C-alpha cells in the first residue's frame, strides 16, 4: 500500500477553517431564529384587533426597529415578500443579474 503523505500544516489549516465555518453557521442560525421570532411577533400583532391601536402601532414599530438592527445589510427573514426580493434571491442563487431575468 502506498501511503498518502500527511501535511500537518495543511491539515491544521483545514481544521481551523472547518471550525470557523461551523461557528459562522451557528451564528447565522442564531440570527435567523431571532429574525424569525421578531417577524412572527410583528405578524401576530398586526393580525390581532387591539383596543389601543396606538400602543400596538408603537410596539410593532419597536419590533421592526429591533429586526432592522439584527438584520443589518443581510436580512435572512423578510416580514413581507415581494417580487423584488424574489428576484434578488434567484439572482443570488443563479448568478444571473436581476435585469437579465425580467
């Protein structure tokens, strides 16, 4: 049997990269959960009939601010989905610019 030479430096670099990616996945999943929870709260408040509409409105605006703060420039969960968002997602997946699809 031929043995494959072990490159310890390369192996350590790959292990470090794997660990980094696993942390990134965990952070992304945590962000996704937070965004999803806030979007559900917003949708629940909008669906309910409130005796005090201004209080509900204020609460919804606070939740939307929290959502925007968590999302930053890379939202994972959208409160509302429209054709623009769908086009951007498909463009990200396929690499085809939005203008070429429409």
